[in-house]
C-alpha cells in the first residue's frame, strides 16, 4: 500500500487460486482484477511517554516515515551518510541525491533487530459486507490516537489502519510488543462497532478513497493515466511487511548483498504460502493473491525490483540509487501547496538536470518544469517506490498478504525472520531457491514464478517443493534463534495445515465459498474505467 502521510509506502501481497482454478480463472490480465493508486496515511503519534524508543541500524530508519512539514511533505530523513549535508529546502545535486539514496537506504551492521508493519482493512462488525462510513472511520481513528502504543499508528487512503512496530532485539520481543498494541487497537475499535479484517485485498465492496487530501488526489491522477488498478492498491489492499537489518558490508552470507538476493528469491514462496486474497466484490478473481495481481499490474518503473537482483557482481546500493533516480516523479508539491503530476514522465534524475530556475514565483513554471528538487523531494520520492523488497536502511519485504485471525501475522514474520537471520536456515533456503533464480530475477514481481505464485499458490508443484524445504529450514532456525514455544507452535501448525498439503489461507476461503454456493461461479469482472474493483 502507499505509505502513510509521514511514511513510505507499505507493501501488500497477492491471493492465490483454489481447486476450481481452471473454471474460475479469468484470462491472465492482471490489471483486470482491481484498481487503485498508492496509499498514504494519516499518522497518529503515540501518546507522550509511550514505549518503543528506537535504536541501532534499524532504529534510525525502520519506519522511514519522514517528519512532515507543509502538506505532508517529508523532511530530510536525518540519518545515514550525507544526512544533514543538504537541508530540506536547498536544491540537491545529482551526486548528493545518489549518495543519499545509497547511504540512507542501506545501513550496515550485524543482522539482529526485527520489525513488522501490519496493515488491516477495517470492517463494520455488524455488517462486514457494507463499507464503513468515512465519518465512522475518522471518529474511530481519532479514538485510537489516545492510546499509548509502542508502534506507530497510521491510516491509509481507503481507511485501512497500519501499525509499524519499533525495532526489537528479538523475534519474540517483536511479537509480544505488537500483540499488546493490537489488543488495545481491537478493543478501541470495538467501541465504535468496527473490527480489523486480515485480507490482502478487500473481498466484498469496491475500494474507495476516504482521505481527501491533495497529495492522494495527485497519486490517483498519476495512476489513472495508465494503471487504474492503482486505486485498488491505494484503498483496498493490506499486508504483513517484515523488516530486517540489511546486513554487514561484506560478501558473506550475513552481508547485505547476499541478504538482498535471498530476500528476492524468497518472494514467490512467501507469496504462494501466505496468499490470502482470492476475492473482489464477493467473487473469486482467479488469483489466490489478488493483492499481488494488483502489484503486478502497476507501474513497473516503481514496482519492479531493480536490475541485477540475482547477480552477485551487482552492488544493491548502486542498483538502488540508479533505480530510484530513474523512476518517474509521481507528484510534485508546488510553492502554493498544490500537488501536481508531471505530464511527461519526468524522472527524478531529469528533474535535477532540468533545474527550474530559482525557487519562487516563476510565472512560466509548470508540473513539467517545476522548481529545482530538494532533499525533501527526494525523501518523498523514495516513499513512492514500491518494489517487492524495499531498502529503507533495513530490508522491508512487502509481498505478504494480510493474514486471517488475531495472530495469523506471526507465522510469516517468524518464517521470514528465520530464513534470513538464522545462518543455517538462510543457507538451506538459498540452496533450495538458487536453481529458481532465472525465474525470479529481472522483472520481479512480474516474472513467471511471481505470477504463478499469485495465481496458483502452493498448488504449483515447484513452489510447493520449495516451500516445504524452506519451512522445514525455518522451523529448525526458529529454535536456534530462541523463538518462544508459542511462536514455534504457530509455525508448526501452519506448516502442517497448509504447506505440507500444498495449500494457503486463500484455499480455506475458496473452499468455504464454493461449499456455500455449490454452483460454478464467474470470476469478478474487469476493473471499470475508473479503476474500481
């Protein structure tokens, strides 16, 4: 999903297909499933004195939610090499932009801290099929602002709620802290007749934007030009995003280069195993992860992985800096506070080269030739990039659907952490997945294996075999990492119920749906011209 008002976008994961895939799957037109634009969110600061002070490499940038000045414009991140060398209002040079992108987005140190960002749909407790009125959502969010949380609380454009944990020293500490915050949030929402719903994509009604801010209108405008599914992404998706340290500055298995490659290799397996969004507007879409189908159908210049993800000779820092500066500028805040979309696909690199003259009242200035870009503009631009693995100082894995139940999110967090942070599990995962590299590299998340994961989940035999091996490695790794008995039991139960049987949570939803209908169903129709699902 797009990032909250003061944060970078969050990611979401796609749903997968059930047994009747052949009869319900529509043509492989991923853009026909839904529609939306990047989401932003109102951010609620925890009450003064709330726990959760940040420290360490992840601490500085775990949320990468820059402070807000005018109209939600992020201030300079204030972290990493080069931070503080350019103030937010000063024009930034190409060399400065490259250094900030490299230094702020990859921070090096021993992999040790764990974080998680949980996005949730919000439903009416009495009538989940009916969209909650914007006024009710706003009142409930105001009530949540008074809670003393250790996590950052934000609201997305479609009314979704996101909790972003503080970085924790261990997996168990992260789970305990987030579970405590979630308990408070759920109780307060119940007072308003609302509940958190863990689906990767809104299953029943059309996603619609409830936050009426110029920045989000500009985002919609950008995506509507070529990618109307942007509206569904903005307003109708939710995810579990796992945040782990980038790693050492070396070429070993705990170095950021190896961890960057492994995170991408894991992508299709995590999508397939945790797919939980098979519906749109009450009907199967033909995908087990409709959320991932949405991401696949979006602007590839900002949703695909940077080139060279599987090439050990490529330095991820350099690749990311090039990728970020060569991505089109989504929108620009003008001097009068308006947000405008450049009308010629101007990249951030081109913006720097064009300049735009001295800042101020240039009578001929347009969105195509705006004022010179600043460090603030670069910080905001980085939050509008949505690849499946996003470097934000730490690594943010964004491909996992929101999960069912009160604590379904614990399993993907635990499995991902074990496969990246436990050296033996990471080695086993890499050994399993390396032969699949040719199917994962390049155009992730649009490559063949990513698409198969979104559509078929673990019914795909290649993905099923890979998942069985990876989950076995994760189960052993969790014990070595000292994960609590409750966490290990949750992973064991999920593995037995789903992975060992070639199933994912979306299959449970589809089984229930088909049992109730007992008749063939047509897939959900293509998105309308307005991008609504």
